[in-house]
C-alpha cells in the first residue's frame, strides 16, 4: 500500500514540475530527497545553483517528460530504465572567440574540468534549449565560480551582511551565440546553430 502511495506522490510531483516548467519561471522548488528517484529516472533535472532558504532546489521537466506529458496527459511514474542518455560534448582547440552579441548533477555533464586554455565545446539548439546562449549563461558562470579559490586576505560583505572571502578565479569560461555556417579565421565552420563555451583563462 505504501508503495502505491509513493508512486502517486511521484506522479503528483511530476505533474506540478511539468506545469511549472511550462510557466513563466520555468522551474519548481522541491525537496531534494523527494525527487531523487525522478532525477535518476531521467524525468527531471535539478539546478543546484538555485536554492531557497528552506533548502529546496530548482527542478524542471526534461524534454522527454514534456513530450510524454503532452501525448499522454498525466506524468509517468519514475522507473530506473527511463534515464535519458547523456550527451557527449567534444572539445575543440584554437577556435577564435567571437565578439559578444548585444543582448546576448550527477557527475560532470559538461567537460569544464577537461578544458584547456582556448578550448571550447558546442551546445546545439534543441527543443529543450531553443536559446542555449541564454539558457547556459548561469551554467557557465557557475563553472567559473567552481574553479575559484578564496583570497587569503581580502574579504567582502555577502547579501546577508556577513564578511566572506573574495573568490579568485583560477579558470574563466564564457559563452557566445554561434550560427550554422559561421566561419572562423582558422577555417573552422559551425555545423549548426547553438552556443559555444570557451575557456579564456
């Protein structure tokens, strides 16, 4: 009986997350322990950089879940065999950094730790991410923070007024919108529309 109730809870959570993902904010705030099975099943993804004071984290539906929900109505129950395969990102060296356009969790999903100076990787336009040059901006900023160290002396006030160490970036990353057919000075040509993440320090 308890198992049935748990499945019902998952279904309710999934339907809420689907509705919130389609909304203006684009995500739900959930308790991490309540959605572990849903993350493992590939139904949702979480963003650890968005956490509210109570410890809830941002979660949104995957493209697979959104498609299933649109076709079948209620969200499916979580199963370990439904996980979406991870996308493989290829590093390319010495692609020149384009001029910035105006206006513009489970292991390491993107290869930031493997990037050498002047290397980059391409993030394609997809149904899930129609504007990756906007969607992945926070991911790139988080990567720069992740590869930062605390300054031994300098301090600053955080949002709560507490004195904390100033972070010094040991690696820096940036993001640029790119277009299919875009050519670089070294002869490289983009194969599709999307965004390109560069390591610049």
